[in-house]
């Protein structure tokens, strides 16, 4: 029962993320370009009504994501949220009153990849641990990965958009992991006296600002879109196995099926990203 509640909440959250996606991206293109991580970009965006509407959908979708993570495993919920791209593309096609066979094929591949992975992997179990033994390796890996991305972004202009997108995806996947830790015991005493809440307060806004920077600085939305969409669930799945002890089917046929499914999902994301550059995830 809890598993289906998680699935329903995750899909509803993906729908809201997709609905806010087009509005949010339109807002980022209507303001002045700022330096990476500059808080002034947020002040500029707040003056754009279309961006504010998009953020409203983002907040509602985030609440549903939290609900899904409370009832389901991290490796179950995060791949489903790739659906925000699917919904954004379908909404965009409806607005333009025209379809694209290639885009729809990409949507079908992405959907089949996610469904196939979850059907084969059957993610289950997990033992959330918010002790210092979890915090130290997580903090070290996250800070190192984001630092490398930022060095690449500042050192190589051509790599700036994809590097910022990679940092965004890492931040989103890490935020989901932290939320999963928080939802295991939602009591006020536990939430405010353990480190995950304060880590979320740092990682989530950082990822949000990096997201705006990545889209504003990219002359082509497609590569940035694909990198964020793919990195988020992959980081979540990795953290779920390494730090939450969530179990995936691990027989040779199951592993082969998981790899094929993820490859299909990734291929679908890239097809959709390149053929439908107006869509973007809004997490």
C-alpha cells in the first residue's frame, strides 16, 4: 500500500514540476545574465510573474516529492520524477498545437526505461542512518564533486553550462537523499536536532541557483537539460545503495535488465532534450 502511495505522489509531483518548467525557463531568459551563484539573479527573477508562477508549481511538486520519499524508497521515487520532462514536453506540444514523432518516440523510450528499471530492480528495504558516519562521507563526496564542477565552469568557458548542469544534478540527487533521511522520523524534535535539515538548507538552494545559472548561460538548453535530468536519479540510486542500504535485484539477468533500462531512459532523455529544447525539469 505504501509503495503505491509513493508512486502516486511521485507522479503527481512530476506533473507539477513539468507544468512549472516552461514558465520557469521563460523567466530565466527575460532577465540580465549574472555571475554564477550570484543571488542577484533571484532578485531579478522575482520581478517576472511567469517565473513566480513556475516557482509556485515547484513548491507544490516538492511537497509531493517529500510525501513520496516518506512512503517509498529513494531508488523508487527519484527515477519516477524523470516524468517531469515527459510532462513538460507533452504540455509544450499541446501549447504549440503540433506534435513531433521523434519527440514522442523519445518520451516513449524514457517512460519505458523508467518503468523497466523499476520492474526489474524492485527497489526495497533501506536503513536510513543520520549518524556522523553518514554525514562525513556524504559531505566529502558532495563538496568534492561540486567543487570540481565549479572549477571546470570557471576554467573552461565552453564547459561552463554542462559543468553547472552536472553540479545541479548532483545537488538535486543529494537533496533527495537528505529528504529521505528526514522523512524517516518526522517528529519536530528529531528534524530540528539532526544535521540533514541544515544540510538541505544549504544544498537545495545551492542546486536551485546553479540550475538558473546553467540554463541562463547555455546557448543550447538541450545538453543542460539532459545532464540535469539524468544525473539526479543516478546520484539518488547510487546514494540509496551506498548509504541507505536499499536493495536492488542483483542477479546477472536483473543487472543486465537494469543497465538496458537505464540506457533506454538516458537515450530517451537526450532525444527529448535535443528535439524539444523549450522543456526543462524544474526541481
